[in-house]
C-alpha cells in the first residue's frame, strides 16, 4: 500500500471541497433553538457563512468582542447583556439558547456556570448551554463536535416511564424508511432521530427510550452520559456497508432488546446483494476512490467493495482512526497496491492525480482527481443498514453513467469546516 508519508504532521492544504456539518448546522438540529456566538469578528464571519449557506441564518446571532472588551474585565457581563438585547429583538424567545465561544475564551479561562445560572434565573423557560467553537481542541478528547453532542442531548430530562422507542444518535440525518426502521416497527418499536422534530417538547420524548443506537463516534461520550443520567443503555452501531458488520449489529441489537431480529433482515440483505451485483455489472473493473468525508469509515467501505469484486484504487483520508484499524489492515492485505492519499497534505495542491481515472465516492476525491464520475455523498447522509447499501449502489451506477459537475456539488453542499 502506498502511503507516501501522507499522514505526517505538516502544513495542511484546505481545498474548497473540504468541510461538512459544522457546529452551526448540527446545533440547529435542536428544535426551537437559537445560537449566540460570542467571538471576534473573523470567527463570526466564518459562522455567518455557515448559517447562510445552510439556510439557518435566522437561528444565529452574534456578539462581537474585541481586545478592549477583554481588557476591560466586563466580558462576562457583556454576555448577559447581549442575551437581554437578543431576546428583546427576537420575535419569539427560543426554548434553547446555545452560547458559543471561540478559542479566545479558552485562553481567558472564563467560568460560564455563573453566567448560565444568572441567565436561567432571569429566563426560567429557556434552556441555556455553553458550547465551544475552538479548533485548538480538535486533537483533544473533547473537540467541538463531541462537546456539542453532549450539550444537545443534555437537554433531555430523566423520564419516569419508558416507551417502545429507540434513539439513533451520532449521525445527522436518517432516511424516512429503511430496514432498521422497518424491522423495529415489526417488533413494536419506533425509531427516533433528532432531525425529525419541529417542537422542543416533542424532542424530549427521546428521554423515554429503551435504547440508544450509537451510529457515530462523535456521540460516544454523550451516550455514556445518557446511560448514566437517563438510564438509557447503548448499542454501538456505526454506519457500515459490510454485510457481516450489519448482521453483527443486528445481533447486538437483538440481545439488547430481547428480540430476535435476524430473521427479519433476510429480505433486506437479499436486496442489498442484488444491488451490489447490479452495480458491479455496470461498473466492471473501473477504478474506485473512497473519500473520508463521504463516509465515516472509508476503509470499511473500501474493504466491502474489494470483497465484492470492485476495483478499489484509492482511499482518501486524513488518518486511520482506531475504529478503522482492523479494516485498514484487512484492506492492505486484499489490495496491496492501493493508493492512500491525504487530501489535507500540502502535496495535494499539486493535483498529481488528474491524469488517472476514478469513480469517486465523495467530491473531495472528485476535486483532487478532477474526475467527472462522482457520487455526491457527505458524511453518510441518509445511509444506514442494508438500505444504505442499496442507496449507495444506486448512487454509484448514476455517478458512473452521468457526468458530474464537482464545482456545483461543492457549492450546493454548503461546506463549512
């Protein structure tokens, strides 16, 4: 496997195709919430672009601070006064206010608990949470994406009863149908996901669920908090496209619910196998590139494709996370000549792959290879279980047959790092 030192610690090249679900867009999943960013002007410009590009600018407000505000010692009171001004100007006071601070706040060491306590006393009908938009913590155990998930689900309160519902957490979207939802329904359970709520009080029904399905690592700390504070146990079920991994997940889910779900998976498994065969018949031996921004587990997906006879030629990733190590090693044995590329490496700006042919899963790969065969997928959106396999195969067939405009894909994606 060719690595070319692509994971070395070096200067990053951040292309127009880099980005995804930023903190603005994820926080907006909480219904009836508003977001106040307390930050310097430059940081505010960044989040403002995120709100505008993703159609949620009405949920985002700003309290800009400068050096004089920090030196004055009045920074904490400015936040409280800023919330007063914000609520006075809004047509409707939100149910939740996320107060975001930037890296500067970390350096100041501000104690936000007294601020939140005073605000909660003034506005008892509003839930206040302090969130961080601090890229300096990206390589820590609590980066912004993790702490945001913890803040979002901390809004749930312990319930006295329990319903036949199952929460899906750790991914930003979920399809309205699919094998997971259908199979649970056949056993009398309803699948819940935060994106499907318009009212805050309805969202809180997730606190009465029997189980959390952890679909992505960003919510791992949050799932532990929910188990401790709400008494909701967790089953790990990261998004995957490999048949054996999907079946293993359904086995774990069966054990957690005390239900035998595996017999119900057969028709969905058969359909996925059929879709894989259809895609292979169309694509043949055309080289495929897998993008780490398109899917959470690029090495797992590449392994699945290789195991099913596809010609996997490249994986683009910024590293090998621990939960992908086993898949990486299996893939290395199966495809020893695989090209491994880091799109953030400074050599990517040389565009040294534009003379090669690739069917790209994800437009980050599409951008660095200048391919016109690109499956437009970002962060496993709407993909889960065997339904996700079927959707992906349909996307690959369409991408192979239709000429892609990567620039248009990037613009429509609303990418914010």
